[in-house]
């Protein structure tokens, strides 16, 4: 008797359009109860996903919208949620499903605002602000305003379900830097995320993806797909020193770098600059970093706590205090310099500080210092992942 041959089943292909359904393993608050922030550590189970990522890459998380907000919108529109509407790619579904999974339902689009201004019996302010030369005023007016506010405040603006979804944009995935190494955690990915919650116009607002992960993902699949960040990987030579500047959740890729360098036995020195508000309640992964220091994986750790003393201290201040040593690591030892986090303020200040260090420590003119830093960039030795 011979065994039956079992036909080979082609593995399910996970793609950007068909993301992998990861499972939430850990949803832990990192920030202490005294903190102004709700900073969370998430661990997702990737068993069976057959894809990979490198430290420095990001993962796209495909969230669903807040069901409570979806119901409020449906109610404010005077609809039931059972109405048939098209999804962004054309096939039809119920209005409630479409608002949950397919469309962005927080930020009002220009198309939506124009429709409200045209249909509402009284929306003079909005009509005035939609003029091309009022862009700045419109932005100020819209701060903290969401689609629900406009529907509630202008009940005279009526829409069919199909008209309404046509005014919305597609719900986009959110990218998060991976905070773990596949070599250290082969079937997992870790994230560090600040959960966005704030009040405006008498309503509690919530970040779409951060509140999905924090509040609604414990018992539903978390669809994820890798996003390669070619420019933000570790140096090819494991002996190369690295300097990492990652305040707040910007520390994510550097936790992954340190795990990777430990597991692979890389000999390069590692220096981390971390910053947040208070050491006692905002030192994300503090115990892990201190353990890396004891093991000799982390060569130096410099922290900036902005609110633990009367004057604000940020990572760039710690860089200034260590200017000579930073210059030595970069110029004499060939270190790579990495920055991750807030683009608007932190990354600009860190960049200005780096240029000043090169100028003063290297005895260069402003032009020469700028040339030197631009060469660091083109040599892929100064890398930024800022948002």
C-alpha cells in the first residue's frame, strides 16, 4: 500500500494589498502613571508570515476606525449604516463597513469642506476660509476639527451615502519603525507608540492607528506589511561605531539596532542619546538600555530630561556637552550618525548642532562644515528617519 501524494498548496502570498494578519501578544504601557503621555510597547506575533524586515525598516499597520465614531457619523447623517456604498476599489459594501475599514473619517478633505459650504444653509465662515488666499486661516480654523463636527454643526447639509463616501479619502496604513530584531525575536515585531488622545471642541479625539493598537487590537488581527527603509540600515561593517539620537518613540530603531548588534556579535561601539520629559516616568526601555550598558553592548548612554529641572534640556544640549567626543567618533573613528523622530523641531535642532560641532571641533568655516556634513550624507554616514 503506498501513501497518497498530497498536492502541494501554494503558500498564501502576503502583499501590500493583502497584509499579514498578525496577532497582538503584548500591549503594555511603558510610561508611568505620572506621565503626560501614554507610551505603549506592542509585540505582534508574525508566526507563519514568510516575509522579513531588517532593523531600520518600518512596518505598515492597517488600522480600522473607531466604531463609536463611525456610529456617530452615521447617526449625524440620519442614515442606518446598512446602505450600499462603493469601496475605494469599486466593489460594494455597507456604509458602516466602508466607514470602519475603507475610508478616512477624521480629517476633513477640501472636497468635503466645499460640499458642506455649498449645501449648508448657513456656513459663511467656511465659504470665506475656502478662498485660495486664506490657506493659513483655514488651517488655524481646522485645528482639532473633524468630519463629525461639520456634519453635526450643519445638519442642513444633506448627503446620500454614496455622495458622502465620494468626499472621503482612502484609509491609509500607518508606518511604525520596528523596535526589535528578527535575529533576537524570530517570530515577532515590537513597536513603541505614543497613543494620541486630546480634547478639542468638547470632544475627545483619538489617533486612528495608535488607538486601534491600544484599545481595539487585542482580540482582532492586526494587518501588517513591511516597508523597506534602504537609507536607514546599520553600517555594512559590524566594527563601525554608531551614534544614535532618538528621543521619545524615535528610540524604536535603536533598540532594534542594539539587539541586532548583540545577537550578531558586532564589535562596533554604540552611543545612544535619548530624551523625554521626566526620567522617573518617561524612560522608555530604560532597564533594557542599562542592561546593554552593563553588558558592554551600549558604550555610552546620554539622556536629556526636558522637565526635570527649571530649564529645558534636550538631546541637542547633551550633544553640545559631548562635542569633542562626537567629533572624534565621526572624524577619527568613522562613526555613522543616525537620527530618528520628530522632523519639525528635534531633527532640525540636532542637524544645526551637528554642523556647529563639525565647525568648532574641526576648525572649519560655516561653508566647510556644511560641505563636511553634506559629504557625510552622500557617503551614507548621516542617516535620518524623521516624521
